[in-house]
């Protein structure tokens, strides 16, 4: 039971965190997957040779995905091949890393998972969510995440179409989320979101000032 609740907290935290993520994507869908993957490599102390090898692997992957995009196959077939391509190049990148770097990456994933659990527990306390509300949040999150992945992987959509669909998905998630909260919880949620947005803006300003 505790494990189920912990997972519920993780999903609940994701729903609120995904609001900011979806907003960023709707404003800048042109961001590449390699950019996000690059974040996963932070702290691994890659050598210049490793960086060059990984860059080459990602360029090859991008080229293969572009070829797949224009192949004219059905969406189901393209999704299947896209998954296979991603797994292939994931393995190639793993081969570039040392055993120590692989262990470090694994540790980073575990820390991120633990951080999500802690944030989920804090969110449940801050909004005073019942177990039933947390479960419903989990369902909203699962649906939102699945639809977001569908939009991302749909190679028949243009960047503008993806942007519009992600924006609509965000709006629907907000509506669904508020439908299971009472007025006080909605107020707290809005205050929390505003605070998080201000913190992100301040972080960006400090980052630019330090450059």
C-alpha cells in the first residue's frame, strides 16, 4: 500500500511539473532531443573524445529519424521503427561511457526518482490531498504523459501543429486537475505555480548574469 501511495505521489508531482514543461514546449517545440539528452550527461566528466563520439552518434540518429519521417510509412510502423532506432543509438552511447560513468548516470536517475517522491509527498501535504484525489491525479498524469509522448513521436505533424496540440493538452490537463480540487486547493495550486514560475525566472536571470 505504501509503495502504491509513493508512486501516486510521484505521478501527482509530475502532473504539476508537467504544466511548466508543456508550457515550455508549446513556446519552443523546436528544441531538439539531443539538448535534453545532453542534460543527462552533465556531471559525467566526459572527455573531448567522448563528446565528439556522442555528437557523431546523435547526428547519425537524427539523420536516420529524418529519413524515417519522410518514408511515407504508417504511423504505427514509424513508431515501431523509431523506438528501435532510439534503442540502437542508446546502446551506442552506452558503449562510449566508462563503467564509472554508467554507474554515475544510474545514480543520477535514482536521485531524480527520489527527488520526485519527496516533491510528491510535499505537494500532497501542501494541498492537503486525499488519497482519492491523489489517485485521480495519477490517472490525469498517466493520460497527459501518454498523449504528450504521442504528439512528440508523431512524425506526420509539423512543429506548429505539435505546438498547438501541446498547448491544448496543457489546457485540458489544467481543467481536469482543477475539476478534482476544491476552491481552497485550487487557490493553493495557483499560488504554488506562480511561485515556481517566479523562481524559474529568477534562476534564469542569475544564470545570465553569471555568464
